[in-house]
C-alpha cells in the first residue's frame, strides 16, 4: 500500500462524502462577537484550513439559545437572522472542497448566562467548577423546549449550507454531556437513573434534529469513550449505549475521553502525554456500531493518523492543535513534504493558555493564527543585508522569514548549536518532544538560505566590519541571581546546572528556590520517592513566594506536572520569602514568622530569567535598522519570542 493511502482515501458520513480522513476538531477561538455572527477573522481562519486540504472542519461550539452563551461570547444559530452570516463561512470552506459541520450545543452548567443574571441550567443541581456557579435543575417542560431549539439550530445549519452538524455529548460537559453522565445526572424521573434514562435527552434531541433538518442530514456525536473517574461512565457503559444512539440517528461518533474539569489533561492532552490516547476506546466502539468512528486526542502528524487507520482502530482521524500550527498539514503530507510541516507539541501556551487569561487564541509555532490574510508573506521591496544575533526561537523565526522574503541573512550564534532556552526546556521530563520546534525552525531557516556562523560572539566591531543594513538582536536571557545574602555559598547552583547535568544530585536533599515552571521541572527531573533502591532517591523541597507553584503552566500541563511532583514526594512551601542562604539551607519568612530549613546538599536557584541585551545602544548609530526580539527585549516565553521574530521577519 502506498504511503498515506488510507488517510487520503474518501469516506462517507451519511450523505456527506469527505475527500480524505482528516477532520479538524472544534476549538474555541475567543474571537466571537457579542451578536452571535461569524466574524471575518473566523472565516479567514477556517478557509485557510479548508485550502490546506482538511476533509471536514468541525466548527467551534455554536449555541442554540442567546440567553446561554458558551464562554463570554459565542457564535450562534438561535435565530434565522444568523443564517446569512453562517452561510458566508460555509461558502468560504466549500470553495476549497472541504466539508463543514458546526458543533451545536446548549452549554448548560457551563453557560456564562450568570453574567446576564440568568442561572445556568442542567439535568440536576450541581457546581460548575469552571465558573463557580451552581446550576438549577431543568423541568420536563423546559427540556422539551430545549429539544426543539436543538432541532431548529440544525435546520438553520442546513439552510446555511452546512454538510452536517456535531452534537457535543462528551466529558460530562455542557447540557447533553451532563445528561449522559451519572456524575451530573441525578434525576429520578424518566431522564435519569440507569443508562437508558440518561440517554433519553440525547435521543430526543436527535429526533428533533432529524425531524427539522432532515433524516439525511448527518449528525456526528462527540462522546467520551470512557470518563476515567470513579462514578463516571465506563467504556463498558459506552459500548452499551453506542448502538442505541445509532438507532436514534447518529451517523458517526467522534471519540474523546475524560471529564471536565477533573480530567482536562485527557481532553486537551499536553506535551508528554501519549499520542492517540483515545484510540483504544475508539477501536472498541468501532466493533459495536455500523457507522464511521472518528477519534481525537494527540494525533499530531499524518504518519500516526495513517497508522491508526491502517490498523482499523478508527475510520477518520481528528486533529486539532496540529492544524492550528500548520493549516497546510494535509497538503504537505500528501505531497510527502513532512519536514516542512510546522510541528505541534501540545504545549498549549497560545491555543489554550491565552484563553484562560481571557485573551484570544494564538499559537507558538504559528503566530499568523487568526491573522491569515493580514500576515501573508510578501517579497521584500529592497534586498537587505540582515544580521541576526542569537539562534534561539525568536532569532530563528526572524531569520527564516527575512530570508524567505529575499533578504541576505546571516545568523550568528555564540554557542555551538541552535535553540537558545529551548535546549534547556527539552531536558525536563516529558518535554523531549519540544526538540521538533528547534529542528523545524533550523531546517526551514536553512532552506530559506540563511547563513549560519556558530561559536561567534557578536560585538560592535564585528557589526561595523560586516556593515549590515539591519540587525535583529535575539540574544535571549540568562538565569536571575536574586540579591539574597549568601547567594554565593558553595552549595548554591543554577537550574541550568542541574538540567544540563553539570550538577547531579544523588541520594541528596535538594532545596529549589522558586516555584515557576522551570523550578518545578528541575524538581520533577531529580526527585524520587525512594521506593526503588536503585533510584537516586533525592528529597526535593520547593520554596515559592507566591501562594501556588507552576502558575505559568497551562491548566492541563499543570495538572499532569503537579501529579508527578506529588507522586515523587516533592515538598512545597508557598507564600514564603527566602531572606538568607546559609551553608546548608535557608532562613525564610513564612506565614508571619521566620523559619529555617537546613541539611540541604544542594540549593538550586530557579528564580526566572533576565534579558541579555548589550548591543542595541552601542550600534544604534551605526546600523540603519535595529530590532530587539524575545528575551533580549524582555524575559518571557517562546510564545512571545517567536511572535516578535515573526513580525520582524515579515516587515524588515
């Protein structure tokens, strides 16, 4: 069989025929306006993925009732006046041969209706941990009204030209998922009790959709194969209800797993979690149903997708964040251009992490996300000689794009390899996958024609001799050394010393000063519970001045990291300020009193990063254009470094 032959073969979901077996998962963008319409930014974003070769685009949550939005604002199909806006989106996707199905939903317990003075609703009263709100139990009459709303929203989707819809009933989440799950459905009437009772709401919704949108209008059901928590729905339960759902009108299943928020890491799996983690559940469901089974969850490249299909574990593979990183993934994979695919490592910094801070979605490796039209790469009007100082992510991105636009670009790196701070990030447990960022950026810069000079310290004299037209300063950052008395003691080392193996604690007591992600990753790398006598058995204590540790980690990644720290017996002391470092410990202020920690073999400084920037002022009068990006500008994350490098590379 030819490479990727299965992935790029057509398949039908009911009356909808897909050109290939790559679907895009529904992902909330944070771009929706208050009136429920689809803005141009969303249309451009979806059109780019359709043009990139995706077979089916499942559009983000579309609400069926204006009073119950999902997150702050949602695209909607609650009224016929919204059909023309949606049709613009559908037409843009269809122009490129892709199909589109919106994920229609009533957010139920997850609704932000409380912002309008309306209490969220659900099958039973429950606390929605995401919003802190308690929903009220729906009456049977209200349930029937909502059932009609689902059907009417599906009708509008069809009138807008959609090829089908997806019904969200997964994760013990939103209204349909809440009815299906014993974790939230505590009703004692016909809509609760055993599995058949909990199924009733969803089957009535399916009947309403088919009655109003047509029996031939495809419905995909998103479902958790297993909820993976005590008291939740098991895979065995799902295998029981899946055939019944097919009888009720389901044309395909999209299999996910876990529940929100207790198992967020299974729903949006972070770096280091298993690839294709829902495949076993999908394979089991496929054995008991006669309709296509789709599977989602850490399927981040075409070769893995093909393997899933070849083994018969699923009929369609669903990719989410991988298509944010590179909308052209399908076309590039089909052409065999695997090295040119921008890689997603599930870092979640831009796509999920930004939205938890009430900011719109973006992407580390694809800063053009959501700016597809305005950031199209154009040739440089005048060819310039460009010097990039520093080979970290920001410098590499600036160099790559500047060269791609036609500039003569030289990148100087003071060490022997590229990657900057990413070279430290990949050492931590479960972070090795991030190496593909470095490989991709370096490979693409080389293909674009960037000239590399390693082991080169750039000085003002070097620049004066080279006479560049523009200099991009991307010199990165270095570990902060806090002004704590005793910081120069013999047992004090830096986090980079530990991560790079210059200091290797064995059967030691280690104190880590700082509680950000780097500090926690150092602890994760060296700690051990002592159960295995062959292990290093290091006892690690973290001291952090803030109330919590790892606050700079995205939610799902933090959940996994915190569990590993607990499993390894790491002790955390928060809301504590180190006042002095002693020969074997620290004196700290904790909860209003001074405390001493002693008996430490190593004291590790993990107090953040500071900028390394010494060129701009020295060369500003010697070079026509000087730009500073990434940590050299201000110590932050790879997200900002690559975005700034991208902006400079596109405009220089």
